[in-house]
C-alpha cells in the first residue's frame, strides 16, 4: 500500500495536543487493514522521523437516526494509530 493510503489524516483534539507536547506522540486515522509495521514505515517515509512505537485502536461505527428515513444509519468504522517519536523529533504542521 502507498503511504498516502495508509495514513488518512491526523486526529487533532485537546488530548492529542497534550500527547504531542508532553510525550512526543502523534495521533492519526489510518487504513483499517494497515498493521503496525506498515504504519511505522509510512510515517518514516512521509516525515523522515524515527518512530519508537505504534499503538492502534479500532473503532466501530455508531448507530444514528436518519432525518426522514425510518431505517437507522451507521457511521463508518475507523482505526486510530498513536505514534511515539524519538526524543527531540517533531512532525511540523500537525
């Protein structure tokens, strides 16, 4: 898989900014079938940084009510990766 297919987008929230500043960890939404090794190599090739660890979490879609339809809808399932970088390294622009 292409690194741009593996890493979909960064996840930015108050918690992820705290993780970036205190622990050097960055959070990304990744392709659901990507494994930790593929995520590590994609981060290395896209931003030229050293990755120490990758943790992943799978999230199921949630049921949602649709406005004019009696059939319930479901949000999409997705996968999150928390990537820890070596000391002193940063990913600029995130």
